[in-house]
């Protein structure tokens, strides 16, 4: 193996135009590149497109890679520039709390709607299915161990990143997640080390201001715990039973619930309890919940069978942020925002 960790024969073949050799170099990094682009853009769909663009640019410029650095580092440079260009052209992805005032316990009941108005024209943040991520905890002997030790893809973290200007976003991700030095980042962005450090300080201040309540830092993503799984199972059972009291019991007092693509969110357990009292889980019909995971958080795919229908139809994916055995945040994404999960659209009712 070369100093860059690549087989010299494969590298020579790839630089010479062998597509199979080039694919052998790129494929081990595809998932991590997609997660990198997702953090930057907040969209799984856009991240897929950016990875394709990155690999196309890498193929066209393959002769420029001489093996003096890690091939992964070279790909990340290309991907970051691709994402920077995209972010400077398109509006940042958002969640309902970024664009609408909250529904609180004091909000008049007359303002409640059984069917909230959707706003598909808004660039909504998309969730990221866990089965499309790399394994969360490689050993120290594996080449990406340092990267995995920093990896953060929590939904709230990705949402917070979208509030940074594109260059600050790039600097923070490269420094805090990918683990680059200020010198390396300055070289990529054609900036000074001083300006990179200054931008990183401003980015950290913005990100800290958006920490979830009760949190002191953004911890690296870890595998879902047994406690989180237990909370998810209890929540799913309560939702299937149409039990608003049990759902409410699982919530932290300051819990939030948002529902993209509706510009709607509820602030506090009391506000959520009021909503569930008016519109309990089963007011639309019968639900079947299927456990899944997204953004390294427990999640459930909700399948709804309305009166008179034979099958359960995929309705939404609900992502939970569980802390100390309670649900601190719940985000209900419509099925249209969750195509990356590749879930079946229908479940047959079992008689």
C-alpha cells in the first residue's frame, strides 16, 4: 500500500482511465461523502446529486491526483466545493420552527385544524435513514476511526448548520466533523488561517445558540440505546392504540413537535396534549407503526388505514429525540420527504 493507503497498481490504473479501478477507489467513500453533503445541504436528495457530481469531477480530474495525500481527502475537497456552489445558489433547508410561530398551551382551540395546511414550496429539511450511513463505531485500526469519533448527524445539529452562511458551514463541518486543521481548510478555501479561525468562532457561537434545551454540547452520534428503543416501542404501541394520554406521558415538559411540510409546530407538553385531545392519533383511522431509525435517532414509519380502505398506506416517518427516558422532540415528516427510506407504500391488514 502507498503512503496514501491505496494500492499503487489500482491508483495507476484509475489515473490511466480504468473505470473499474476508479470505482474501487471511490466506492468505500460513497456513504461518508453522501453524509458530508447531507450535513452541508440538509437534503438527502441533494446529497445524492452532489456525490454524483463529485465523482464525475473526480473522474475528469483523475490525472491530477498523484497519491501524495489520502484519496478520501481529495474527494472531500471536491465535494466541499460542489456543496459550496450549490449552497450559494439555493436557499437553506428549514424546519417549521424556522418559519412559523409556535402553537402553545395558550393558543385558542379555534385555531386548531384537523388537516394543517402543507407548504411544499418551502425547502424543507429531509431526514437521513440510518441504513444509508456507515457503521457508527469503527475500531481504531480502521482508516475512518478518527472521522467516526467526530461524526454528528443528529437532526437538530443538521438543522442548526443550515443557519450558517455557506463558507462558515464548510469551515465548521471540515473542522469539527472531518477533522481538518485550519491550515488545510484555508488552503482549500483560498483564505487565511486567521480568517478561518475567526469564521469558526462565529460558527460555533451560532451553533451553540441552537443547542436543544438542557444540552451542553453537540456530542458525536452513537448507536441508539436500549432505553431509546424502549421509549420508541412504548410510543408506537400508544399511537397504534390511539392513546393520547400515554403519548403525552412520554413527553418531556418542554417537548416540541413539528410536522413538515406543514409550517406547524407545538411548543411544550401542554400544547401537544391540547392538540392530542382534539385530534387523537386514531382520529383519521387505524395506524400500524414500523420501527426504523434516522439521523442516529429512533424513528417509526406510520402506516394509516382510513375507514373503508383495505390496506395501510405509508403516511409519515416520525423521528424521536429521546433524553433521560423522555421524548424531548418529535418531528413528523410526510412520506414525500422520506423517499430515501425506500419503505413499502402499503402494508396489508392482517385479519
